[in-house]
C-alpha cells in the first residue's frame, strides 16, 4: 500500500513537466513494436513519417517556441506488459511531455490507463480500434489514426449498398477485427443490404478452407449481388486463400480495404476490386503530401506508404499543439487540442472534442493493374469526406 501511495504521489508530481525555460527540450516518446511481430513494418513507417512530419512542421529546425524537440524511442515488443512498462518509464524516468503509439490495438488498449495515471498526453497512432477512444479511454488520450468505423463506413459506401446486396464477412478475432465488422454492420443499417454471415479467425491463421466453405454456403443461393468482405491486417493471405477457392463459380465477389505497398502486389489477383483505404500517395494533391512524396522518393527511392502518412499527421498535430498552447502544461495542451484542426498529407483533420478522435477523409479506390508498376494500383474513385461519415462518439469527456 505504501508503494502504491508513493507511486501515485510521484505520478501526480510529474503531471506538470519541468520544461519551462527557453532552450529546454520538449521530449516526445515514440512507443511502437519494433521487434518480434509481422506488424513491425507498420511501426517503422509510422516512425519515419513522424520524424519527417516534425522536420516539415518546424522547417527543419526541430524546435518549437524556443524548445528543441527530443525524440525518445521505445520498443513494446508487441507485448502488453512491456508496452505499459515502457510508457510508464517514458513519463516517469524520461519526463516526456507527449507519447505517441502504438501499432497493435490490443497492445495499445493496455497503455491508455498509464496516460491517465501520469496525467500526460498519449496520441494513438497507428492503432485503429474504435475502443481506443471508447468508454475505457480517458481525457489524456487523442487519436490521429483512423478508426474501424471510418474504415467500414467508407467500405460500405464503396460497395454502394442496396436491397440487392448480400454480404458475408471475415475478420481477425481481436479488437481490430470485431470492432471493424460491428462498424461495417452499423454503416449498412438502413441501406437494405443484408449481412448473412460473420466469421472470425485467430491472427496467424493459414488454412481458410473451412471458413471459406461456410462463407460460400451462406451466400451462394442468394439472388442479388454477393460479396465477401475481408477485414484482415495480418499474415496468412486470407483474401488469396479465398480467391483460390473460386468464389466466382457462385458469382461471389471479394471486397477489402487497401494495404501497405509491400502487400499491394498481391492485389494484382483482384483487378477491378473496389474498397476503401486510409491513404494512397497518388490520391491526394496538396502541399504537404507533395512534399512528403518528393522527399520520401529522394531519401528512400520509394513512395510513402499509408502508415508513413499517419505518422506525419501525428507529428503535425503535436507541433501545432505545442505552438498554439499558452503553455506546456498538460491542461493547456488538452484545451488547445480539443477541436483543433490541422493540415496533413490527406487534407484537414480535426480532433473531435467529445472523444478526441481525429475526423478525416478516406479514399474509395478501384484496383487497376499496370504491368509496368510493381504493385496493384488503388486508383482513386473519389475522396470520401469526413462529414459524409457518421462516426459514433466513443466516450464523453
């Protein structure tokens, strides 16, 4: 009990950072899984985008209002207990003002109470689950990444649903997948479309034979358009395995969101497939995105991916908040960020005051195959603007 009281007192004592004098650094923690998981590539893109975003927003000075920005990186190893420990370490030992993370929704969930305990801001990027700004979240948490509701509202719009549409769904059996399918079903309400089956499989599943047969059986006798929606972030090639089972013999289509560039070559198997995605570098024409594409090509000989754009968006939010807040006190920063609008590679984002979710646009695409391009191209059909989507409020402040 004494240790608990001491820890609480220490946390309260750290609520107001020591950064007060010009020349003192503002410390920002980047907390992502960098080892031990296939999602490591997402983390690396996010961190690259964050660093480039700070560079862009500060004109290369890496300073805001006389304070140098210091980045502290920590590895969650994709383990919830490690993630909680390194976030607490960042707040308590490194005295960071703001932390940004993490990659897995499941891991990130356990980090939310740490921000409240230390009364410091935690920006969620790139984890997606709606629940991260839900009832178990808190006022210190802001989220620049899109959420499952945005994914699925946009996905539903891309399918142009009506009473002739029948859908069966396949998703990963954890927060990301279940939140996504719940959001998709909500998005279809009132459209006349029918969800006839839901399947959830563990992360890392490699054999989809039984799942595929159940999905086919649920759809094959329906009169109308028949679609299997695949909402899958990890390995196992769920859409490819389903495609190899020849859904076309039952006039069943596949639909799914976009993916990172290393995965898009596999989309060449699906010419004409329509879906929705957070970002594709050719789809957005604005000053920030043009800079990001040009600089990323020059430095890495490749275009920026969508987690790169997300990392940049979070950095741009951090710099604007630091620049406009009357002080570096956490309460002033929260007041500044609630309702704040800022520019990103995909246009404006706004932190919704009620739950701190960043409202943002999404891309409706159609897959185009070009033999001269290494990957399948998610060609823009249109930009789905934030105000076209009815995103549920996760929690009330």
